């Protein structure tokens, strides 16, 4: 799982650097699904989502990521909504389908 997570983070960073913010979010959403049970990774994804929101001047995303970062620190090992994309426009409590190619990696 670590390799796939690192690949998604790397692709997200590349997309963000090239100005492809939506592509960046796509990779961060996949990294989020993988990282939900790992506190450090999970919080890092929310931080990168905050930065991508900032870059896009999407204040709803920026503001929405702050409580998600805090919740990731407190709840990653206790309870997470499986498959949730981590975006601010989605309820932080809503389970979502896990992408088929990631399903075997997610507990």
C-alpha cells in the first residue's frame, strides 16, 4: 500500500506544480482512501488538499480541510467512513465506494 500511496502523492504534487488542480485533487482523493487508518499519512493528505484549495482560491475547500485535519489526528485509528474522498464538499461522515483498483489495499 505504501508504494501506491506514495505514487498518488507524487502524481498529486506534479499535477499541482503544473497547475492541474483538479488532477491533483483526483490523486489526493485516492491517497485519502488509502491513508484513512494511518494518522500521519491521513493528516498529510488533508494538508495537501488545503494547499491545493489555496492554490485554486477555493476558500470552501481551505476552510473545510482545517477540521478534517484535526479529525484525522484524533479519529484515524478509531473510526473513518470507508472510501470517503476527503474533500470539503463531501460530508466527512459519508462512506463512499472504494475504487476497484484500491479495494484490495483498504482494510
